[in-house]
C-alpha cells in the first residue's frame, strides 16, 4: 500500500512538472509565432522597399467609389457657404507658359528677303505684322577674371607735405580668397541646392573652363563663410521660439573626423520649423550626442506646441512645462499601411487594419477639404470638432477593443499599441486649428537635405556638418519667402562685411531684404 501511494505521489509530481513544461512550451511557441510574424512583416517591407512601389496610397477593396467623392457641408460663415460642395481630387501645381514670365526676353528679327518683298504684280509688299514663335534659350556660364584697379592720386607740385591717396579697397566676406562673392555663392548653391558634390565642381571647373580649385579649398570656403552667416541663423531661432507653433524632425549624418567617435558612427541633423506666417523660418542644426539635452537647451523657455514624431529624443520635451507635443498621424497610419498591402497582395484583406486605413482616409479627406476652402484656423478647428473628432473617438474605442484580441508584438499589435501609447499627442490637432494633422511639412523640409546627402554622403569634420546646417537654413528659409537663393547669397556676401550692429544683420533677413546691390554703410 505504501509502495502504491509513493508511486501515485511521484506520478502526480511528474504530471505537474509535465503540465508546467507544456505551459512553458506553449508560451514559448506564442512568442516564437509573434517573432516569426514580425520577421515576415519586415521581410515583406524590405521586398516592397527594393522591388515594389514606394507609394502609400490606400485603395479600399470594399468601397469601389473613392472617398474623395464624398460631400461634406462647409462650416464657414453663411455668406460664404454653398449647400454642398464636392471635393475634387488634389491637383499638383505644375508649370507652363506662366512659369516662364520672369525669364528675360531677347528679340531676333528675321526679315523677308529682298526677292520675296516684290509681288508678282510688280509692287513692293508692305509690312503688316509679325509671325511670332518663342523658344527657351540657354547661354553657358561665363567665368571671367575681374581686374580690380584702385585709383591712386597725388599732388603734382611735388611738395613734401602731400601724401598719395588710394581709393578704399572693397570689403570681402573672405578677404584672403581670390574669388568674388558671386563665385563663392555659386559654389555653395551648387553643393547645397543643386546637390553637386565638391569633387564634381572641381572636375567641371578644371575640364570645362581650365580653372583649378582643389575641393579642400572650396570646402574651407564653405565652412569659413558659414561662420559669418551664423548671426542670421540665430535670428531664425529667435523667430521660431517666439511663435507658439513649431515643428521638428531629424535625419542621420555621418561625420568622419569627430573626436572620441568612430567614422562609422551616425549623428543627427535636426530640422526645426516655425515662426509667424510673415517670418517663417527653418533651421538645420547638427548634434552628435545627448540629444535630449540638446533639444531641451534649444527650446529653453519655449511655450507652445511642437509637431514631431514619437521618437524618444522628442518625448522628453513633452515633459517640459509649457510644451505640448502634437504627434504625427502620418506615422501612425504607416504602421497599418504595410499590413493592408501585404494582405491585399496575398489576395485577402485584414479587416482590422483596413478599418484603421479607412478612418485615416476620411480624416485626410476632411483636412484636404479645409485646405481647398482656405479655412482660417478657427474654421478648421470647428470643422475638426464636427467631423474629425467623432471619427477619432470611434477609432480610439476600436483600438482599445482590438488591443485585447491581438498579440502585442505582432505587426497589428504594434500598430495598435503605438496609437494607444501616443493617443493624447495624436488627437491634439482636433482642438487647435493652427496645428496640422501630421508632421509632413517638416518631412518635406528635411527631404532636400536627405537627397543632397545621397550625393555628398558625409561631412568630413564637425565644422563641415555645422556649415551644412547654416547654409541649408539660409537657403530653405530664402525659398520660403520666394527669394532666389543665389541672388540672396550674393547680396549677403556683399553686405555682411559692413555689418556692425544687430540692426544691420536684421536688414538682411529674408523677410526684410530687397535684392539689390546696396551695401550697408560702414
């Protein structure tokens, strides 16, 4: 009997251990399934990245008619209201004959030959008008040597008290360089705006024009000139901090020679936008380490709302008194988009992710409608409260329900948890008409830097990285205010050597300057 009891105890113990092992294996299997689903999703995304379409357009397979054909009533003053207005698809602005109106024109007269001026009746034909055709012409760049001669005068009497007087030498932004302000501006604009690496410029100048300027010399000019432009970028920062709505994003930059860091280490360039509508500014600034401290210092004393994504660099700012973060809904949408694309390519559909994409499709339709109607911030806030807020409230309830039924680390679970974890920031645009639904405008502002980086690849030094930020800040802000960057740089380089006070620099800001060759008085 004792033997049987002992055997039973052993069996029960082994059964308990066996059940525990099974539970552990089931838990491990669940984790492996989540990891496998995540890896499969990453594999599909990589396939799409290299071989598929890069577009993020969503087509609802259950709704043949595009959502853009929906009709939304207009919440604007009665005198401006229509009964209903159909929202047309967005049309990209394009050029045409009107885009050529600023080009200079040169007339070429082609006369009728003397033989053809006589009519068959024997009389001379009279002029009755012109047959006009217009062509776009190209004149190659002209490089020349400017011989600067300063007049010297002296008294003709030869008395010993007379001195020789020489005309004053014009100030130059880089006094020791042997290039003009326009040549220097061309180098900077070619590298930053036209995305020409310096070794390309060096080769073109040497082979086409016989001008040999080593690339390291040009790089030194780019850096040295940026130091003289720093006060203008400081004014941009002041404008951004003075306005209660700002935006920021970051991209990587490799710096080869940085103390205490390997050449392969990636650093960041931040793009920060803001300022009043008539003094909009964009600042690009390099930072290598301690990003939270860097951003906290940059926005020291700032009170307002900042568009950004949910990167942990930016999260620390949201804990600062007086700062609220408005997260990017385009980032949240992108979490669901690949899930739907993968399901559609497999011949099915993921109903959960499809629902999220339909919600965002309607939200962006409302935003497009506000843009088409040119609504002011208050009108846009009212529209969002009436149309967007109910959608977001239903979406929030759906997220909470789905969260309980999906694996947390699966692609859908990650997308749902991302939205729930950042819900306050994702819905902040509903209550402020000055805010955008996403941070796409900042992504568009940082894109020119990213494209240029694909050509110049890296910065050699920290000074070079900072110079990139300064020049990009001035060029992109000039474009915001409809200035030609080249003409603006020539004007800056001619005027800055004569700047003595803050007021002198203020006159050179893009919203103050008039592009004419007038130097500030010494």
